[in-house]
């Protein structure tokens, strides 16, 4: 697939969102599905060049004919690429998708990390290559209940950091997604209660520190400093988590250090009363 230059002199606007089931958001009629559809409408209003979506939970065949029709109605000016979980991994699990404006023609790859278990078969990464930068998204594996996947997660973190560093040797990198880790105590409401919770173990936090040390910037912290109380995820199983803002910041926009000064915005988009993840808005002038 040919690459293209993105129009010069124009700030680029991207949005990333862990949607927690694309099918539910597109075809559901439950109260939660309606909230998800409201968030999709908000994303449409922002009119970003590119949308990164995690946890699509699509079948191994990807979006159905119905899904494609609805996406075409909602996002008529966008191309769609997807990466779904395939055997031997669980069906209808994880998965990622990019929607990008159809004037763009990036090279698209679906990287594998050589990660343990079925992680490489779970549709967790997509990379778009443009003339002057890479845009890659990830849905990082969760360490799981009882931290049963923590050792595998640690290996994933090492391999993912090496992958981003390999891209960075060629051209600047913009990386986004659900990284499933709150990096510092300031990144979650109750650090004292979550020392050995998935997403806030010392091991996962160190993995993220090691990633940044390879030459990457957490753009939210770059723009906002040590502001507290701003999160990207609130647990669904706790009904009052969002009302009480008992959240975690586990979704990120990262960039190569050398383009951090080009970042204009890195912030959360208000998703109203919908719990779980909220979308992240990112703007950069390259």
C-alpha cells in the first residue's frame, strides 16, 4: 500500500478509544449501547483524521456486513482496517481497528511481538506508516484476575518497547491505546488500595517506565504536568466509580521525545455518564 504525505501546515487531530465491543456500540439497544452511540457521535463531531479503536471484540472474520454498512453511514469519509483475535486465541476477544480519512493512504501492518501464549493472535496491534512518522496503536494484555498473566505481560512489555524503539530508529513514532497500566500514583484515585491490582503492580509500572526511557513521552503529562484527578477509565462493576471519579489513567498518547514539542493537545473527551474507557483527543503539528 502506498504512503502519502499528510497535508503540510495543518494540525493533525487523532482520537483513540477502547470501545469495549464495537458490535454493541453499533447495533445494540441497551442503555449502555445508547451511551456508547452517544460517544461515537461525539467523536464524529470532532472530525479527526484518524480514529484508533481498541477492544473491538469482533469475530476472526472482522466486521460483519451490517457493521460495515453502519460504519460507512457514521464515517462516510473513512477507510477501515482491523485486526481481530484468531485461533488459537479466544474468539470475540480483544481486537483493534483504525478508521482513517480516505485521502490518506498509509502502509498498514499488523505487527507481532513474539509474545508468549496467544497474545500475538489476539489482534492487539496495528501500525500505519506515513512519509514522516509512524502511528501505531496497542491494546496491551491485562495481567488478569489473580495476576495470572503477569509474567507473560512483563515479557509483552519488553517486546513492545523494543518494537516501538525499532520504529523510532526509522522515523518519529506516535503510539496510542489502552496500555492497561496506571504509571504513577497520581494516575489513579486510590493507589494505596491497588498495590497488587492488575494495572498497578510494580512490575507493570516499571515496564512503562522502561518504555518511556527508550525515548518516548507521555503527552498528557507533557501538556498538563502533575495535574491530578483526570482519568481515562472507571470500573463498570462499581456503580459509583464515575460519579465519585474513582478512576484510573491507563490510556495514552505517546510520542518520540524529539517531536514532543510539536504536541498541541492531549486530553480526555467527556463521555458523560458512560463508565469504562473515555476517548482521548490528540493534536500535533508536524
